[in-house]
C-alpha cells in the first residue's frame, strides 16, 4: 500500500520460531495483532527465503493476495550492492516489511545490514513485538538478565573452540555476565560433549531447545550435574548459556 507521506517506513516483522508453515504453536499465541495488521497493508518485503516467507504471510493473513507480493531476497548470497535497490520503494511512498526467517529481524539475522542502511538514509524503522529465542532463553535461564552477551557461533576447530569456551567462562566470572551462543543444529551433541569436557564443573549451563514448540526443553544445571544426564539435541535449534559464579 502506498502511503500519503513522502517516505514509506521499514517495518521489522518477527516470525515464529518454528517452521512458518507449521501451526503447532498458533500464531495468536506468539504474535501480536499488530503483525497481522502490518502484513495486511504491506506488499513489499525483504526476506531470507521466498517460499517460507509466503507461507508465513498466508498463515497470518489468509486473504492476502499472494500475486501482489513483491519479495526481495536477503541471504548469504546477496551482494551488498543490492541493498539500496531493496529500499527504493520506500522513496516512492511504499512501506516495506523486513521479515526474519525465524524470530526477530536484526537479531542474529542478516537484516541488521538493511536496518543500518535505512538509518543512514533517514528512513523510519518500526520494530514490532515478537518471539526472540535469545531473549526467551535468557528469561528462562535464571542467569544474569542484567548483563549478558550473545556471541553467535563458536569456532569449529577443536583447539579454537576450547579457547573460546574458556574465554567466555572467564568473562562470565570476571564481569558477572552470562554468555550466550548457538551452534548449527546437527553439531549440537558434539558441542555438549565439548562443553562438559572443557568447562569448570561448577559453571552453570543452560540449554534452551525448541523454544515455543510442544517439544520445548529448557534446563539450567551445573556442568557436573549435566554430566550425570544424557540428552539428545541433534538437529534441534538450541541456545546455550554459560555463567561461572
């Protein structure tokens, strides 16, 4: 929909944390009404995957005309030189929705580059409320919500990973700061082995898996206590949090 103002706006639209095509968690439970209203009046979108984006939009607004949607792809293969073109409709008075593949745009998400560019161009950025696996995991962990850091992925090489874990553990103790990170789901079980092998036995470890799904699993224990329990998290999206008191 074209606005009556000179410039459109960039709306940051969160997505469910599960497969957007599944409604095992009803969108009404995790997505506020504002997202439905926003999708209703926006035809231009910047998305990571066209198929899943269209599916999500159809679930949220079944009456939305799919042929009228104009989707630009933003993923690891997108060239930076394309970013300016993505925002061009805003200067023609159209609003654009930045839709994450999972969770909130700009948080552990390539959309941050588009948001930065929008600020540089004087475009109003409108964030909408929705699920963030990082914040939900932190909320449920019982760790320090006053000071925490998200560190993305750990190194793959064994020696570098061990050093990174030791560094994060040291930082958590020195700064009283919880340290969060993620892993590619098929490497989860190997990462758990590395955590239990390299961290101090008294360090607290939270594993938050399948957040918002019926299979949700969130537990915080010391490393010593985790060693007494066998968990299988292979191919399940997880957030890991450590904190050495």
